[in-house]
């Protein structure tokens, strides 16, 4: 059975359960189960290597001891065990400073996890499906990636839950252009399900040559996520990729006063797609200086990023068109950005990149902190031949960014690329919404032709209206007989 069919069969089982309401709950239910399976598979590998390995999970709650046997607990016995032993214990794990940090990870995961299913029999069926996956095999990362992609596709129909998904091609391109080096700290302050962090981790792993490098790698990735489901998915994916330190925090990056960040809190690299179009709850804006106060999430994140970068630090961020041309607080933020950072590149993405979440056009901004902007290069990403837009079935692909990559180190103006001086941007009131000057001029429309076309359209509408009227009269006469 293919992985997509396996996940579909699990979700079909869950749909039979009266306690699970909608895709978001099904995905959340599946996520904590997969987390426990992966965590236990990883622990069994550790136990084979380390004699003194100590698990933060009590023996009777380990996946292998209650779930791995397909003929094990089921029905009311299984439901009672999950509700009254498993969840209660893992939500309230007692930890000491000497305990493995993985215990804190488990407790954080289960702090906001829930068992939505009400049928122990159906739960057993789901568990048995999950047991068909062996995460200890060499290809386990690839297996989870398939599951992960299937879950993310499910999130697309789960309402607001889809807001934290960024196309993999976009995360990969940003990380490739930022080019992190081993020893640099990389932060995503709105990490969602961890797409940017996994890309950065894979980029760094190719540079690791020895045990010391691997230790450095463990502490290079930092993330913050405020919502429980994406947090759980992110942590699970990082554990599967060998990151088991507590590098992902479950909190709102904007809830801390900006002034409280010290030198030790600053990082070398930030790669992120902060939520945009949303509004923060009352009081969050008070954590920022008066001139930056707004409830627009993307604006506050941009201010935060400038504060958290080291001098010489690099950032790649996804922002909507509204940030580029917005005024008021947005203008003051952009003025500071160009004064304190070198905003060297803006890649303008076309419509549909974030379909089906939003039709808002987005941009990829790249900047370095510590030197003012002198000029900004723009690159307008074109659709592939034959495309009129992107969609769920035709997403943007990493290969399409070969155009930008070939141009990146040898910049010249062409049909897609142009540059604008910082002086011109200041004269424009810090409006960064600069159109491509190389686009073909729109052919002027003859007013007489436009009027004739309009009159023809009116005539067609009148004819259709008359046909509908006649059809309605016939229906009415038929009903009177």
C-alpha cells in the first residue's frame, strides 16, 4: 500500500468515529500517535547504542508496550488507558534538571494534545495501520516526508490550520540563497511545521564532517511556534532528522517586549514566513516602541527580525504586497529597514503561489543587518511556459528558481530583473512596490472598438434575457394545466 493510501485509510477510519470533527482534529489525532511511534522507534535505537539510556516515558506508556501488538488492548480498555493513564501522565511528567531534555519535549507536545476519538475499537484499527510503518529503517525520513506532505495537504482543507504552510520550493530557495554555514545560528520565529528549519538542517548537514560538527549542528536550529498542532509536527519532524534538544519553543514570538532582547538573544540567520493578514490580540503591540505599534502581525515580525539579527546577520522573509506599498506604521518600519539593513533583493512572486490559502501576491525579501541600503535589486519570477497561475495541483517547483540562482551572483538587468536606488525609494515615501520597467507596454485600446464591444455584450445579454422569459412563460403555462 502506498503511503498516501495508508494515510487515507487511517483518515477513513477516523471519519467513522463520532468524536472526531473535521480535518483539523483528524490531523491532530494522527500527529500525536505518529509522534509516540517515532519517539519510541528512536529510543529503541538509542538503547541499542547506550547501556545507560534512560527514557522519560514510563515503561507501560511506551508505544512498544501498549500499541505495537496488533492483538493488544482494544475497545473500552484501550480508550480508558489512553484517557486516564497515557494522557494524564505525559501531560504531567515530573522532571528534574538532571533529566533528559526529551522529557520536556514529550510534556510540551502533550500539553495541548487531545484524544478526540471515542471508540477504542477504531483507535486500535488506526494504531495497527501506523504499525505498518517502520521508522527505524534507513529510509524512515523519506517515509515521514510522505506522511508529512499528506498531512499538510490535509491541512489545506482544515480552515485556518493551513495558514502555516509554505511551499517547499519557496523555503528551499530562500535557504539556498541565504546559504547558512555550520556554526551559525538559524532562527524561524514563526516556524509552523518546520519547513524552513528542515531545509536549513539539511543544508548544514552536508557540511558536518565529524562528531564535533554533529554536536554543533544540534544547537544551530532554533524555532518558535505558538500553535499546538504545527508545533507538534515540527518537533516530530526534527526528532526524525536527529535533532533532539529542546530547540523549538511553544510560545508567541511577539509576546516578549522588544527592549528585553540582549546580545545573547541575537542570531546569525533568520528565515521565515510570518503570518500576514492577521491581527494580534490586544496588548501585544505594547511590547513594541510607540512608532511601530500596530496589530498587523507581519509588520510586528519585521520589526522583531531587525532586533534579533546580529550585526552582519542575514534574513530571508516572505511578505505580502501590502507591506511593500503600505503607509503609516509600515512606512516607518521600511525607513528603519533601509537605514539599518541592506535590503539587497526583492523577488516578486506571481499569483497563486500560496493557493489555496490566499490569492494575495507575495514577495521574498533578502537583507543583511548593519549597513544601509544603497540599491535594491528586483527579480520578477515568471510562470513556467503554459501556466497562467499556480494551484494546489500545479504548485511552484524549486527548478523554476534556476533563473534567479543563475542571476544571483552575476546581476545584470534583463526582462525579469531591474534595480532601484535607495534615493528613489526615499523619494517614493518608502514605497517598495516598484513595477518591472521592462514589461511590454500595454497596447492602447481604441475607444470606438471598446464601445462597439460593450454594445455587442448588451445585445447578447438582452437576447439571453428574452429566451429566459419565454422559457419561464412555457413553464408557467404547463403548471396551470
